[in-house]
């Protein structure tokens, strides 16, 4: 099983689509507040279809509450455009946490600066600033799934 962490997501359809990805891979979706929408949002439910009720969602009041609850052995991978380390160069393990930031700002600088050896990027052409959040989660999640084939996500 993998853990997908969305730090302060802003766009409900992205989170709904990511929820579907989590259900498809038996992954847990961690939502860290503040959220830019309500979990009752119609767009969130529309993107998540009838799957949303079956998604394993854990909601956290803030980053501190989330990080304090992590097991000591937790491996967190921070997805950012501010590194050169490609996601495909990492050997993912069951239980890893893939951390994604806000759609408009990404992950906070201090979090990235405190964890440079755990920062990963999706390589892309220089004229592209970023990819859609749900697309990014899908790309990295399925690389992890490919590596873990035969294991329960």
C-alpha cells in the first residue's frame, strides 16, 4: 500500500480524481488542511464518481498533526519542480508516502529545504512550469506500482 499526501489541496476535481487513483491502487489518501473546498463539494464527488465513499481518506488538521502521527520508519517523498532528482530513480517501498503540494504553489520552501534528499521531480521540458496535480500523482503512483508489482500496493 502507498500513501498519497495532499498538502492543502485547492481544486476539488483534482482531489476527486486522485481519490479514484487511490482506490484503484489500494492506497490511502491523506488530506492536510486547510482544504480549498468542502469534502461535500459537488465537483469533488463528481470527479470521484461513486468511488469516493470507498476511498480510504485520512484528514489532518495541519502538517504538524500529520507528521507527529507518522511511524518512525515512514519514508516521505516530496514532489517538486525545484530539484533535479527524477522520481524514476527512486526505489519505492510499500507504505511510502508521496507528498504533493498545492496546485498553485507546490510544497512550502522550508519543507523542501529540510528534506533535500527526499525531493523528487517529474522531468519535463523547461518551458513547462508544472503538470496538473492529478496527472502528477498518477505518474508517480503508477511508477511506484510498477516497481512494487506482485506486492499489494
